[in-house]
C-alpha cells in the first residue's frame, strides 16, 4: 500500500540532478518504492530531465521563487520550501497519510519502508554549531521581538515526517517566517557563519515554525531521527532510516565526492551495512546496476 509521499524539490542545475539520482537510487535499492511515492516538485526546465515511465515517481511543476528581480533573488534555498507549498501540493493530503519533506541529497534505507510514526519525526539540524550560543541567543531575541513562542528546542532538522496536513502546514509557516527573517537580516546585516547568518534563513524558519506550535511538532516528537550524517562510520541500525549527505573532510562527504576524492575506490570493498559506506555505494553505483540487483520492474 502506498501511503507515504516523499516530497522534494528539484531545481534546474547539475548539482540537483546528481542529488536526485542519489535519493532515487536509494528509494529503489532500499525497497521504499513498494510503500511510498517519490514526489519531485520541479523547476519547469527540470521535469523532462527526470526519469519517465516510473509510476512511483510523481512529478509536479512549480515556478522558482528565487528569480532575478524577486525578493528572493540570490537565495536559491527558498525554492526547496516555497515551491512545495501551494494548491499543487495541498491535494497530497487526500492521497497520502504521511509525508516526508526532505532535501534531495539524502539516502533512504530499508528501515523506512514500513515506518509509519504516530507522532512527528524531526531531523538533525546542523545549521548552527552546538558551541555557537550566539545563534540561540539571537533566535530567542528574534522570537520575542516578533511575539512568537519559542519552546526551547533548538536545531530542529531540515527534514520532517508526519501526517500530511502537518507537514504542509509547517511548510506554509516556514515560508512565512523565512520572509520575516529576510526582513530582519536586511536591517541586521548578513552575519557570518557559524553565527547568526542570513545564509540559513529557511532552517531558522523551520525551527520557529515548529516551536510556535510546540505541542504539535515538538512536545511528543521523535527528535534527531532523520538526517543522519553521511560521514558516520557506524552500522545502519534500526533507527537509521534517512542519511543526509554533508560537506566534510571525513568519508562520506558530498563535497569530496564531487571533487573526485573517491574515484579510485573499488565499490566492492564498501560495507553497505555501514552508514558512510552505504551512502558512498549508492552515490557511485549506476542506476541500471541498482535496478538489476533488486529486480526493479520499471
């Protein structure tokens, strides 16, 4: 039974096509194609560049928000939030009981196939360093200045899994707070990473949107379950359902991979039972080989 929609945004650039390849191959290899659909909301020029004739890949078109002359010019990350909210996705509530909103640069595992939570599932937010207390102070000050509750949960993850209506509601609120934060940073200045920084507005906005509805999204939620970091050398245990590719000096790093650091690796030496090796193997293995290995029918 298909009762989960995995909701992502795909922009029209080579990086995004590579990242789509990762999540698509992992969706097939892990067996998630049997119980979920992969919903790709696409830039108009991207939709025909994704696989066709796959019934589990649902493609929708949405015009990007980060275009020249718009308030979001130069901030492409808003597309992965704003383009997932609107009439084109509102109808998903009637089709899927659950939605998983995530980025494309992730690797799904077999543990997600039958996982259907009774409460909200939050990810692992890495948009501020734990020692970066400035961010938490500024976040609390921003919320107080805007009259919004902050329940004290910092670092909510970039991914969210919940009943469909809850995911779509949070996306709407995330877009609202992104706009408020953008106005704030116009006065404050862009800031610098890893401090209070305009470059991660959408991540801050997700934290605010979750905290303003603390009882729904945080009080009884499963915290830091999604977005397991791709460089972790640990076994894929029963709680590892979703691995997020990160830029790091450790293996597996998406930035190192793109620079060719692993091009001489013999894929047969990778242990797919480990987080970092699984991510590497999925990223580097051709789609046709993965389809053959698992007997994918499409």
